[in-house]
C-alpha cells in the first residue's frame, strides 16, 4: 500500500493500530459512514427486488426483469466518465449528503402508483448516476477517517455488511411482497434511505480538502486516462469488472428460472458472499489473499455450471452459496489496484472501480436476459457462467504480471496534495 494513501497530516488518533472490527467502530466517523452504508444497502436491495417483481408481473419478460434488477448500474459508467472527480472534491461530506438526498427522491418516486415503465427505467438510470458518485465520495471519506493499515479491514466489513443486508433484504422483500404491494415496499426502501442520510449528516464531520484541481469533467478525464494507461491497473480493473458482472447476470435470471424460489437463491448467494468476505478479509493475511484470488474467481462461476442439469432447489441453493464466496476475490484485487495507485485521487480511483463493476453487472444482466429470450433460463445461466470461467482463465497470466508492475502516477494535475483546516 503506498505511503501517500494516508495524508501526512492525519490526526494521531487515526493512526492508532486497528486490529478488529470493534476497533473500527470506535471511530465515530467511520461508524457513521458504516451505518449510513448499511441502511443504503438494505434500501437498494429492497427497492431492486420490488422493482424486479413488479416488472416480472407486468411484462413476463426475463430480459426486462433482469434489467430492472441491475439497470441502475448502466448509469454508473456515466458518473465514472463525467463527474467522478467530485469524490475528491473540496467538501466531501456535503457532497455525500447532497447525493443521498437525490437518491432518496428517486427511490420515493418509484412508489408512485401507475408510473409508466419507461419512467421507472429512467429513474433507475438517474439513481445509478447519483449512486456511483456517492460510492466514490464515501470511499474517499473512508480514506480520510481511517489509516491506510485499516483499509482492507474496513472494506471487508463493508462487503460483509453488503452481503448481510442483501440476505436480509431479499428475504424481507419476499415476505413483504406476500402482504404488500411493490409500491409499499418502495416506501420502506425510501424510509431506510432517509435514515441513512440522517445518520451520515449527524455523525460525519466535514473534511476541508484542497484538491490538485477543481473537480469537473476535465479533471475526471485526466485522472481516468492516467488510471487506465497503466497496463497493470487496466488488467486489474477488467478482472474486477467482467467475471463479477457476468455472474450478476446469472443472478438476474433467478426470478425467471424459479419464481417461487428466487428469494432463496438470492439470499443464499448473499450469505455466501458474506461468509467469503469474512474469511478472506478477517482471517487471511494480504499475501494469502493474493494467492487465493485466482481460486476465488473460479469459485465465483464454476458452481453455476450445475444449472445445466436443472438440480433440485436445495442443491442449486448450495451451489449459489458456494459461488457467492467467490466474490471475495475483489478484496485482494482492490488491494493490488491501490498498491499501483499514487496521488490524491483515492476517491475517484475507487469510484471508477465500483462504477465499472456495477456497469458490468448491468451488462451481465443484459447478456443473460437477452440469451434467456431464446433459450431456457437454466441454459442461459450455464452459458454465462462458462464465459466468466473463460475470462478468468485467459486473463490469469496478465494478472500475475500486474503484481510485478511499478505503480506509476495517477494525478489530477499538479500534485499539490490535500491540505486545509482540520486535515
């Protein structure tokens, strides 16, 4: 991890050694960011499941149902290509609060009865755009409130929480939709989004940052160009995006594959992701995480090949659970990416990574959903999983080569650094 990942003027209290999740949560600002993230993740899961159910009931189309679950991810690439530099802007707390207000309005709008389908998909794109910027800003703040030594542990905790909220969200959504309309579930999601907004507003203080250049389109493009021009960073980004996105496409077909058991499959996958992140982030050293990354990327896809045999629900759920653990491969790849990245652009780099993964989730859903229009959902799941395995195997030599590559510079103009009152 490069030394400039932590600002030189980080307060002494933030430099205290962090050895466990409890130590992280003693930091009031991190606890606020974490709680806000938890509530937002729960809201996103609930609203996505409600929308997919509504679209499936109205259209009976596997393609549109898959897109409704991951359609917001298409807009994240717009955030990465245009305004992601706001993640490293002058006042990140104010930026995050404003973006969460926009997300709250978008989720609440989905609850409007009789809203036309084009309007619902339009709202998805708007939400995806704001969510991509909010993710980059949140991760940039994470680097401000914690020392660099705590990064992997913090991301592990957030990944575990994301998996846990997905398990609870899908299970809760399935129960709620037996008694409530999708519009009522959207209102529940809006309430959770609002709660997350309030938590961040009252717990996270402002960090006055003097970026190298004013955030905007030009700064975003300059930094993104430097980011992807390095071959090591480029191959790591592709491995963070493509295999995961294709498997998200498999998950997007659970409702067409087994309408009455989709909640079980989605919860099983999220539970596997939770267990994998816990084991990889908490129990393994950084060196062991790197050695396990390839096996985890294979584990992510291979269990889905069983869907070619149309296994019983318990067997299919077990396969999905095992595959979910493979998502933990993102953690060592993210560590390698930051090790190859210097300069005061942490939020933007992490935001681009997150936006790319989310965009590929949308692409994976589109690929799988489009294929399922011509073959059975089980066959489509198997084919997309096989493609994920092929990408992982073919790219392995390039990932190994990336470990030996030098970091290179990722800068937004002249590297003046981050300075200002309180930081």
